[in-house]
C-alpha cells in the first residue's frame, strides 16, 4: 500500500506514504508546537491517518489502531491521561479489526 487517507480538512485527502512504512508528522499544533516527528511501523502498511489539534491516530493493514498526542481526558484510549509522544497501540481494541479512523 503506497497511499493513505489523511483526515486534515484539506481538499486532497490522499497522501503518498513511503513504501518503507514511514509516517512523518510536522506543523504547528496546540500539543507540540512546530515539533517534527517521524516513526516507522514495519511489516504492517499504514492504511489511514487522522490528525487533530492535539492528537493523531494511525490504522494499519492488520487492523491495529495507534494513537498519540495530548490525552488530558483519556481520548487516546490507553486507559490513562498521560500524553503519548510516539504512537502507541490501543490495547483495548486488540480483538477488533480497525479499518477507519476520523
């Protein structure tokens, strides 16, 4: 898979994703002002990415959901309220096959 959906509010919702599995995050947000970030999810192609002001989510071909960012109200789904600076697998959904995220 070389394309991923990105929910950014822009008109072009398809974004090239490197075949290496790399995902690159950049820009200004309320959570991490102009801090660039990159990560790789190996052997599990990224299908969808959703980005908000303070948190983001990634869905992979195996149906796993990874979230990161601000987590003041537990919105990342990890069972706590600590911020996540790198993507973390949402274990509460490990028995589900996630396909979309918004």
